């Protein structure tokens, strides 16, 4: 047993008289989660082999054998036929050992690199891939939301502050607010992808290597290149290259912020879906019933998105706590940096898919929305603006409308049904046109400034988003 344990540790076992215990192997392995990096690890190893051949450390024949062997292993992995071994610790050694059994020249593959720069390279490749995937999903989500806004330009609802009715808005204006949020998320993931675009390969464990490698070759082969010039981009300091976890934090932050946005949208929809509001009906495919109450239709998809935001925030917090006390450079603690980002990626991706699918089938109850937005108090601020246009300072106008609201409540008379005498007594500068303020068409027609919910503004915003997307 000791012999097999020692032999299995081909990457570092030479100075040890015995291998790690079974308990230590179970405790220290990472292959159970970092095997997700297999594709990127093989890409990195393929590029590394080609560079070693270019500088003369591998022969062309050895390089061809190694590259072909790596391609075969990737096919086995993708087909689910590769046998992962916990005793080999991680994805890197599992692949290298399997390759060496088939290709003896693969014993030279780890020349001039460490698992430190190898995993740093794998993760940067992963982040570029993950960001691109989420960007693609967000683009699809944005397109669905723009369609939802377009379909509901003529549906009006109360806008809320403090969960109290505030002013009228169109459904389109509210949904376009969601679009703004997710568009910022999309830009954040582009920023993270750009930050990941530098090759650490060749940094070694901490101080590079004395061998005549060419880091720009591997950078070019792995597409770590400048977007405009196409020139290879490599990290500038070997210590920072293997210790840096900023991209992890930035990715987790982008996912956490995206999760908060999923949660806020979900909260809107959950409230709108209540019997008390009944503004929307949700697709059966993304709702569930009750095991006891047969009448229930629960907005589970939105509740789960709201809940997953906590998980995404926790992943970010986990990474901050992990990194904050570590000296340069690599420490084994950093093995624990992968589960949080893998989880953040998978949860962010599926939430984007679910929200897009739900939004595509979400229907607004026009009658319920119309009844809610008919509340004349939603236009109380418009009445204050009307008084301002007649020369009343806004603070006085605000108090005047407050008096009229109090009178409306006291007499149980809707504010737009108060008598002219009541209004003129409070605001002598008003005239008989004051009642025209309580017309929704007028209210929206008066809101055609940039960023407001006027019909022309909404149409222009939808057209602009369609062009951008």
C-alpha cells in the first residue's frame, strides 16, 4: 500500500519515504470539483507542448504524440469514459498520468511549468469561457425583456416607493428598468473577461524557469491576445501571476450583483402575482401547486431566483475571507477558490435561462392594471406641478395638494371630484382647468423628457435597445 501511494504521487513524491494516508488523500483531493477544468487543462497542455517543441525542448515527433494523446483523453472525458482517481489529487495529475501511460514522451510535458501556473492558466481560460456564456445568456434575456416591454407599452400600472402607490408608469417603463439593470451586468462580465485575458503560463511555481521558454507562444495559442492588435498578452510578475485571485473576486462580484438583480425582479413579479395585486399571470411550466391546497399556483421559479441571490452573495464572501490573510504566493488554501466560482457560474447561468423563459410567457392582466392605475392620487404630484406652472413655489404647491388630499380623505371624495370652490380656496391661482391634470394620457404626454415614461420616449428606448442587441 505504501509503495502504491508513493508511486502515485509522481509530481512530488521523490523526497518522501511514504505516501499520504487514505484520510489525507480524501481530505486534500480536488479532482471531485476541478475535473470541470479538464477541457481548459488540455488546451493549456497542448499549447505548452507546442511551445516546448518550438524552443527545442521537445522534438516535433514527441510534440505530435503528446498533442494527439491529449486529444484522445479529451474525447474520453467528454464521452464519460475517463476514470478519475482521487489518489492523483487533481485534474492536472489525472490527465498527465493517463497521458504518460499512452505516450512515454509525456513525462517531459511538465517541463518549465508548475501546477501553480498551470491552474492559474486553466482558471483564466475558464473565466473567459464562463463570462462569454453568461454574456450570451444575458443578451437573450435582454431581447426577451425588450419584447415584453414592447408588448405592454399601452398597459399602465402604479409605480411604487416604500411599497406605496406613487406615480403611474407603463409596464414597458418598469420592464425597461430591468433591462437597464441587466445591461450593466452584461458590461460587468465583459470587464471580467477582459481582466482574465492575460496568460500566467510560464510563471512556474513562483519565479519562472531557467529554461529557454517563450511565453508569448503559449499566450498566442491560447488566445490570450489583445482584442485590437492581436498581440499576445502575458502577466507581468511571476509571483502575482500565481497568487492573484482578483479575477475570481471580480467574477463572483459580477455574479452576486446579477443575483441581486434577479432577486429584485423576482420580488416585483411575486408581488404582482399575488391575488391582492393580480397584475400578472405566470406560465404553468414555471409555477407549482401545493401538496395540501389544490387552488394554489405558487411562483416558485421567482422565489428560487430570489433565494439563489443569497447563495451568490455567500460565494463572493467566501472568496474574500479565503484570500484576505494569505501571504504571497501560492498557499494550499487557494484550492478552495474553485467551488464558489463554479457554483456562481452554474447558478447565474440557469437563473438567466429561467427568467428569460418565464418573461417570454408572462401575461399582464390589463383590467386589474387599469383598475389600480385609475387611482387619482397617483397624479397628486402632477397637480402640484400644475400649481407651479401658475406661479406657486413648489414647496407651497406641495402643501396645497397635501391639504386637498387630507380634504379628500376626510370627505371620502376622490381628489379629482372635489369642487372648484374647495380647490380655489386652497390655491387661488388655479382655474377650472385643474381637473384636466387627472387624465392619464395627459400625464404620460407631459413626460417625454429623456428617461421618462412618455409614449415617444418608450418607443425610442425600445428601438434603441433592439438596435443595440
